[in-house]
């Protein structure tokens, strides 16, 4: 599975799963990232030996702000692009350049490839097949959600987090067929809801979503989801809660900020 930058929502999911005693490998599968990402997250972002998702995300934001002030020298970028063109992986490039004092992280290389693709570049074609989020297949040619409304049409105020009532939804699979967890966060307040469901089916997720948000119906202006089939019941959710539902671009995650957790069972 390809490298995927963790959002604060994913960090809360990791924390919850750690408390349940689930192994790192299983946690990685549930939050849809490589197990090395989870190991690195725990190594870099623990506080006094404990993992706190709120503190972990604060550390991440601080490092990202510091990284923005640094620019990779042009000559080093030429090396990176050349090695990518001959099918070296970002991990290999990072290891080799770092060993000779030309430090560049593989995470940064993945982000550079993503930006290059957005601009029409072809560097992503040199990634190995395991990095599926940069490859388009037959499933990408048609939307998996009927009548889905793109996040591009979402009101601008949602992005600014100026009002209460804009929510984001996601799911996490349970261990060995033990069901799933539906997670919902409110963007401004960082209020977090979670409910265990018997399966990741559209019916189960739809029912759980309505049950969790119904007490807050007057404060549900929008809901943002990814393109998973479990959100196929978005029309029913929208009708029950009198709200608009928007879908993120393929391969992207909209969960960004969560600091309060309310577990609903």
C-alpha cells in the first residue's frame, strides 16, 4: 500500500484502536495506510511514552510549517527526477541521497509526484504498482456513488471552518469481520462521534449516520464523505437530516481536525 499522509482524523482512529489492543499491522489495514506509517507515527509523535492524537497532530503541523520554509536545491531535484525516471522508488531515492548528505524524505518525494501529476506531469507512471492511488483503472472511469455532488461545489465557508455544523464522515473496518466503526467529526469544534456497526454496508452506515447526527439536526449544514460504496445511501441521509452531502476527490481524505471524542454504542 502506498504512502498516505495521516490526517488528524486518522490519528484519532489510531489512538482508539491502540486502546483496544489491536496490533500495528491490523491498525494499518483499518486506517488504510502502510504499517510503517503507523510505526513512524508512534515513534515521532508520542509524549512521555503515550500517544495523544491531539498532541501528535500539533507536532505534525509544526514540522510541516518548518518544512515549508525549506526548499530542495535545484541540483538535488534533478537527481530526484532522474532516479524517478529510471523507476527508482521514493524510498530508494531518499535512502541514497540521505546517505551522501543530500537529505530528502520519501514523503516529500510522494507529494512532489502528486503535484507533478496535478500539473499534467508523468512522474507518477514510474511508481511501482503497489502505489495504486496514482494509477487509474477501469473502476475510476465511472463514479461509484450515484448522483454524487463533488466537493468542488461545497460552499467556501466550509473550508474556512467559520461556522458550526459542517461534518466529515469516514469508516474503519473491524478486526476479522467484527463489523466496522462509523466516525463523524464537526470541522469547527473538533467534536468527534463514533458508532460501531455490524458491517460496512451502505444500509448500516446510513442508519448509524442518521442516528448519530439526528440530535444535532439543526446544526448539520453539510456532510463530506469519500467515495466509498458505504456512502451510497447519501440521498437518504440528506433527506433525513435536511442537509447537503459532498464527496471528496478520489484517493483523498477529508478528515482533518478532531479533538473531542464521543464514543456511541
